[in-house]
């Protein structure tokens, strides 16, 4: 699990800010977890298979969004 996903999962905005600093743009899973729909659309437009990928735990981006989006205070 990336530092971004871990911070969102734990509901730690300070950890999320640190993880985002100086890092490349979020992956489809990270963007989904943070509720960044525009980034998810951007990735899907560039690679139609992006929304069909699965994390090692088997979750697609849609499930990540449904479970984690909104976890941050």
C-alpha cells in the first residue's frame, strides 16, 4: 500500500500532505481514494484499462473510492 493510500485509510490529512509533497501525480487508486474524479478521468482517458486494474487485494479503483473516499476529516 502506498503512503498516500495508507494516509487516506487511516484518516490522517497531515500524513497525506507529506506523502503528496514532491511526488508524481497520484495513481488511479490513490486518486480514487482521495475523491479526485478529474484525475481518475484523466488516467482513464489516457489508458482505458486503468479503471479495470486491481490492487493486490483485488479491489478495482471504484471499490477503493467507495470504501476510502471521505475518510479524511
